């Protein structure tokens, strides 16, 4: 199946943002990586680099949500599901040579303190991921408040562990975090 020019642009931008951040990625580089003309980029994204970045963040968010959903659905027990998710993140990060971490982290950190479309797309991504974890916990019988608080903790911990794993070029931060989150989740069953 042939990929549209717009899709190639978004995929290329997502990959570059993930690896280089927003500031380190240029619109010309996105066009070159997508094998598209600069005119095509502006045709599909009249808002320029920020508009491409927002589309790329949304795509990255959807891809991560799919990974998260699959990991959460792979186990009936929510503690085992979160451990599986951390393991999957560790495996994928290692396989990427420690470059393909969270699809929103770099852009989120580079736009802190702004009220930009990028910051809003990053915040929406994090909320969506929390919602997936919360829904899993609710289905497993946790109260609404406990599920919401644990979901926020899970996403925050996995995000931090992923950055730490990248910096240290080690799976261990994610694996340890997965095990500790599982212990925390199991403590709610008592």
C-alpha cells in the first residue's frame, strides 16, 4: 500500500521529534526525511513546523496508546499488565539503540511554560494514556479515585523510567519501575 505524502511527512516528523526534539528538528529536514518537497510540507501544514509537530505528536501518541492498550490487554491482572507494558517499552527502547523513547517527552520539555498547540497536544497525549490505564484498573474492580490516582502514577513513573533508561542505555530502570508499580497496584487488592 502506498503511503500518502502527508503521512510520510507526519511519520518523518514524529521520528525526528522523538530523536532530536522540536528545537533540533528543522522543516527542511522533515521534508528531506519524508522524501517530499518543502512546498508539499507547507501545502499540507500551512502552519509550518508547529503544525507538523502537532500532527506528529498526535500520531506518536496514538502509536504509544496502541502499545499501551495491547500490553494492558495482554494480562487479566492489572499488576501483570503494567509489568508487561514496562517490559515492552524496555525491549523497544533497546532495539531502537536507545533513541526511540516517548513520542512526546522532548517536545513537551522544550515547550514548557508555553500555551502552544504543541504543549496542548502533549498534555492531551498524557491524559489519554492515563485514561487507558485508569479504565483497565476500573475494569479490575478498583474505585474511581484509586484507579485515577494509580493511572497517573503509572504514566508518570513509566515516563521517568523511559528517560532514565535512555540516558543510562539500560533496560533496568523500566524493568524495576514495572516491578515496583506492580507491587503498588497489588497493594490495592488487599
